[in-house]
C-alpha cells in the first residue's frame, strides 16, 4: 500500500504540472471560467494527498508502538 502511495506522487506531479495548461486552454472555450477560478486546486490536491500519507504513517506507527508495548 505504501508503494502505491509513493507511485501516486508521480500522478500528482503530472496533474500539478498540467493543470495550468488545461485551465488556460479551457478559458478560451465558452464556459471555461470554472477552471481558471480554481487556481489553488493543485495546491489543495497536494495538501490533501500529503495529509493522507501523514495520517497513514501516524496510524501505522501507533499500531506498531502499541503492539510492542503490550
């Protein structure tokens, strides 16, 4: 599961790199304002993805610690 999470960083990097180009291209179309208003979307997705990893690591280390303790 951890290896899949690490591979997900490659997808996250692709998304955060391509999002500005996609938002710029969509703004030329008829209702393309929606993507340009979400300029902080890559930052939010990165924060949520990293938060999931931190919570997973905390829970896994907590379980290891409690098993060793008892």
